[in-house]
């Protein structure tokens, strides 16, 4: 297995994946980086199956690498670029996108090796209702939460649990080449109107005794935890200048650590970025788990990258 390759599925712009690749290089592990979005222009592949008991064989070729699919030891799934079929008319574009996603994307996900994380596991774990349900079942401190499109229900919840915050489920899709964002924000009853009925909304009771946020990155069974504070104590630290963040190490209670392990196991995940609110008694209150979260900005990013490299090397 010494010469088998770690396949890194992501875009060239994924700087977090750069850290993992650098750690793999330091360990002397062969790496092939592939962005599925390059299909056609810079990526060709041919995979074969047919004999009883055999898996997929064949090759994948980029502008700089040829990869034997039978020699993949593990797959790291980062953040691939968007499919590049803009030059095709509408129906042909949609058809080509679906065929590439199910054909090439499905092939890479079907390789019988360690996936960090498997795309299907990531997809299951991205739904906040499922996250909250599992977190509650595992005994985490979960804030009172309402998911609704009912104006009456939302106003009743605000009256009962004020202060209340609003969060998006998936964020704002990019438009005209620009990314958008709606950060966590406080909501009063007067902020709500009939337009709420258009789609689903998530409201939560705010943790008023918060002293800081905590980002806990779990890779396999290794835990890396930081308290995150902003100079102006923002409600949502992601909304500020990340260069101004204060990140300091923090000990995670054993109960929380064991809960995170069980959470990852429930969703079939190898890695997750957990977000908590920490109160004055140092209790950790659940916010969410991003199964493909960012950790490159954290002070222990080199150690996190090496933890990924160790997992991927073991395969």
C-alpha cells in the first residue's frame, strides 16, 4: 500500500485542502488532486466493471496526472467547483450537469476505500432538523427551536422565548458572481410579517449568558477546540473580520467529547466541525455541526491537517 494514492476531490481554490495536501507531502504519501468540474476541458476518465467480484477499474487523467483507480488508498472530499456547462443551452446544460454528477461524481463516491467524508454522509448530515434531533437524543444542551412558516407560531415563540435569533438553513446562493450571506440575527415580534409564509424559517432562543463561541474540530478521534471571541462581541463571529478573531485553546468536557464521537458515528462521518456557545459556567450549548466545515483559520490548523493526513495515509 506504500505507493497507493490519496485522491483529493476539490477545486484549486480550496486553501484548506492545500493544508491537507502539504501534510500528506510531508509524510511522503502520493496525492492526486482532481476537481470534477474540470470534466471535458482538463479531466477525462474511463472506468470499467464487469467480471464477477471485481470493483471499478480504469484511469482518471488530468492535465498533470494519470491515476489508476485501483491504486486509490483513500479519498478526501473538499469543495469541488461548480460544473462548467454554461456554454450549453438550458436543457443540454441541465442534462450534462446531472450526468456528470451521477456518472463521475457517483464513480468517485463508489470507490471502496476510506472517504473523508463520504458525500452521501455529508448530505445526510447537512440538514439542521436532523442535526438538532440527533444532538438532543445524545444529550447535548440544545436551545429551544422552532421551524415554521406560520406567522402566528413565530410570534408566539418570540413572545415565549425572547430574546430569539433567526438563522438560515443553507445560506444565500451566489448571484451575479457574488456570494451572499445572512448572519444569525436577533428577531423581535414586530420584525415578522405575512411574508414569513413564503418558505421555512428557523428561530432559536438565544443563550443570554454566553461568554464565547467554541469551534471544535474532530478528525477521527482527535479533538481540536478553540474559544472564539470578536473585539465587539458579535452575535455571529462569522460576520466580522476573521483576522480580528481571538482563538484560544479550550478544554472540552468529556461528556461533550463522547457525544461528538457518537454524533459522527450516527451520521457515518469521520470528521466534523462542531459549533457551541459557552456560558459562564463553561457549559457547552449546541449550535450545529458542519460536516465539511472550515478549520484553516484556527491556530492549530497544522495539527488538524496532520490528523487528516494520518487518517488518509492509513486508508
